[in-house]
């Protein structure tokens, strides 16, 4: 393994570990209602019994198609105490997709970079 390649593996491993530590640990310190956009959209309305009353843009909001998915709302299967687990799973999924794309799209040694060589 070349020095440059070894350095890249260490960099990827270090970044992955930092991301996993942040997702798994710091996510428990996050606010339980972090959505500032939703707060702004609800300006001018009051919530009564789960319904918005008044005049605001938030009255037209609906749940998205993946609202019932296992990792929706920064939780695992709706369990808010598993925020860190959801963060770690999200980081692992992102690293897997990014690593796969990098591996798929990287330039191969000894092969031309494009159609012009």
C-alpha cells in the first residue's frame, strides 16, 4: 500500500470516527424541538388540541411521505430516547453511500482520465 493511499485510509477512518462520536454522543444534547423553520411558519397561529388556529403558513403543512419510516424525526421506531442510535445509523448509511460512490467514480491507476486521455 502506498503512503498516499495509507494516508487516505487513515483520514477516512478518522473522519468516520469523529462523525460517529458526534452523532452518537452530542445528539443527546440537542434540543427536542430543533426546527426553527417550523417555528417561523407557525408565527401568527396558536396551537389548540393539535390544531393551528389563526393565520399562518404552517396551517398548510403536512407530514412528508417518510414520516412513518423507522428513522423519522431523529428517533428509532418513534423512540425518542434512541436519538444517538438514529444518528449513528444515519452516519453509517451516509459513509456507506459516499464510500461506494468514491470507489465507483475514482480514477483507476494507469487508466486515462477521460476521452482525451
